[in-house]
C-alpha cells in the first residue's frame, strides 16, 4: 500500500507509552527520565544508559530482553534488531502494520531518545589514530534516529539533551506530543545525522589524502539570524562557530556586511599577527590603510590613517597588539563601526565603550593553515580552493634588475607584498617605511590601479619619493613600471611571467629601479 501524502498523515497529539533511551551524553538524562516515568512511560534502555537509570531508582527494561539476544561485540550490536526497529518504524495508524506487529509480538515504541558517539571531538584530537577515531563512529544510534524521524507521524525523536525540556513540558501540560513538535524534532534529527555523516566523510577524505573533496560536504549550525543581508530587502543568517575566532562583547549585533569586513580584516592581520605593532583600516572588505611601527601601536595607527583620511569613517580597525589608551584616543576621534584587537587595556575600554553602537571585538585566533578550504557559491554549485597563504620567504624571490634593493626597500617590499594579497585585482600598493602610501584596487587595468593609488597618495599629501610598489600580478606592459618610477618609486615587487618581462625589466633598469620577481601571483576577485 502506498504511503500517505504528508497532508494526510496522522496529525493528532501522540501519547507516549514506551520510550527507548540510549545516549552517550548523559546530561539532563535523569530529570527527563523521571518526567517520562511520572507521565506513565515505560523505559527501555541499553548498557551504560540503563545502568545510570537504575542507579537513579528508575525501572528499566533492557533492550536485550526485547530482542531476546544479548549485546555483543563489545556493545557494537545491541539495537539492530526487528523487535526494536519494527517498534519504531511501524505506522500505528495503518491497520496492516498493527496486524503485523501483533503477529510478530512487537510492541510500538513512541519515543526514541538517542545521541551519538562523539566522533567529531575524537577525530579532532591531535595525533588521534584512525583506529581510535573510527571506533567512535556510531552505527545503531543514527539508524534509530533516522527511523524515528522518518516515522515522525507516529514516533517522537529526541536527538539532543537540549530537546528534553520542550518534550517534558508537552507531556506535563498536554500529556502528549503534538504533530508540529514531532515534525520539528524530525527535521532537527535528520540535520543532526547529516552533520554526523558529513564529518565522517570529510575525515576519511583527510586520512586518505584526498585534497579537494570528491563530494563537497558542508554542515554548519545556525549561529544566528541577521536583520538583513547586504541590503535591507535581503534575508540573511550566519552559520558556523564564529565564537571560536572572535568575540563581539560590546555594541550592536553584527550585520551581514560586518561579518564580511571582519573576515577580511582577520585574514590580512593573520599575515602580521607575529610582526611588530601593526594597524589596518578596512572599508567594504578592502584595506584603505595599513602600517607597522616598531615604537608603538599608536604610531602604527596614525600612519595607517594618514594613507586615506576620508575612507576610515564608518570603517573597521584591526590591530595585532593589546589596544592601549593612547591608540584608543586616536581611534576615538572618528566614527568607527568596529574595533578589533587581541585584548584591550582597561582605560581604553572605558573610553571606547562610551559609544553604545560601536562594536568592540576581541580576536581569539587568526585564519591559518593550507588545509582549510574556501568556498564560494556560484550558479549551479560552488567553487572550492585552498586559501592563498603567503609561505613568505624572501630568499625565494629573484632580483631581475641590475640594482638590488637596499635593506629599507627590501623591508618595505616584503610589507607591500603581504598587503597586496588582500587587495582586489587589479591591485597596486605603494609603501614607504612600513606604511601604505597609496592603494589602487579593483580597477579593470593595472595602469588605472597604479594611477588611482598615486591620486589617493597626492590627495592625502603623502610623498611617493623613495616608496616601493607591489603588484598582485605581472605588469603586462612597461607602462605601469614607468608610471611608478615617474611617481618616485625606487623598487618594485611583482610575480613576473609576462611575455614582455624583458621590456619591463629594461624600463626598470633605465630608471635605476630595483625589481623582484616572486614567481607567485595574488589575484583576488
């Protein structure tokens, strides 16, 4: 007989007569089980769960009594039996199913309370062996959860201790579980098992050295609903575990655009996290000023701000040191949307918290590691790539001009090369004494980006003489290098690789520039 359409499924409240409890996480179990018993529910359980329930003075029937078969293989097999799954999967509103249950002497199970072996926690432990990790792959648990969730019209499933309260309240107030609650818990159960399976699949991809996955499995919990997306007419939410990376401890809730800006800022500062005091200012995910200073963080901030004194209004500021009072005073002179730091001095906090809407964020860790993958949605699917980590080693760079960079130029070139990675292509960065002097970003030609950066520098009253320039990709023509030299640049860092490299090198030599080829580009679309 065909299954009934969803709208024809029994949608009446469900009385609970028998409940199967088999949980790894025992938190909240005893109070919940007592609520079940007080509601007249018969308890069935397995192994350690049954032991704890009995110790609490509760009457429990072992699963082995129902299956007529003992738990075996060190507990690997205990619930995989028709007497259990028949009781869970039976459509008790469907007379043929009831007739078959009677014929086989199987009693229905109306509530399944199961949570799973902590595979994620074990697999993420350092130096864990595949033998240990795979031993924590639950088989019977997901099977029971999926069976109960599939049969939500006749069975209620609890896949997390967080759900005990709402089920208990329903039993205490109504004596039954509503159809809508069962449907909602089934949805959460399937999401839970999907997340569990995705973690296992991804783990096997890791231990087999798969690299880019044969199938993309992304499973992230809802972190929070957002007021809207990039624009007010777009619904939005954020997923994942952002609290592992940063903590917003003051100000309004973060917006969709805030999260994008924060991510851009964290990625840039990850290249400077162990450097001298460094400050960066962002607007619309693009840095508009970055600087380092060995003397103080406040000097680094002032240098970064002087790159572009207009764009920082309403922007984001990130620093790689504890934010001190002097730096906080300088920042407080303009309206800033977000301020990010590893920590804050007490006096700095007292000052910055005076603005109620300003978000203050404590950085917990930075993005790192080649193994992390980046995802980007496109029509019909997604793009996946490894992150563009610097692997920064100046010894691998190749000086292609007659003149070599001096120590100050070399330091500035390294600084500029780190920053240009975070500039939208075509990206050009002018740097002088560990300070961005001009930034050209997102233009459709490289010469336009260079000219735009020069215009910004002149508007800010900054001297380009003696500065260096970084380009995210090769100069296709000599015109970009010539324009930089005419602006006062003394050294260039770029990937190289153009069919006109010889012309570009010649133009640099004619102007006594030092030029380094890195052999690596930093496109950012």
